[in-house]
């Protein structure tokens, strides 16, 4: 499974490790993904989402029901 946030759609970035001698090798900047369970009160069940910490803050701000409605509108099965 790829490292993509379910809420924001963020993915890892790519760049270079640069040594003191200025040698460059490719590296990957991963996002801070968490597997988190959220309670959906209107459906009386839990859902598990892979969200970044920014995604968790968005859920805290807007509410889980509004975020789930937006995900379903995009066609993502929750």
C-alpha cells in the first residue's frame, strides 16, 4: 500500500542526500502517516483511516462526518 494520506492526498517528496563532499544520492521525505480509528456517530461504527498529522488536524477542525462525506463524494469507499 502506498504512503498517501486519505484526507489530504499528501505523498512523499523526493530529493537528495548531500554529503560534506557534495556527493548526491536520492532520498525520500516521507509524510507522518498514522493509522487512526474514528467513531462515526450517525452510522454507529468505527472507521480506520491512514491520515497524516495535518489530516488529523483537519478532522478536528471540520468534524469526521463532513470529512467522510467529502471522501465519499470523491468516490473513495469508507
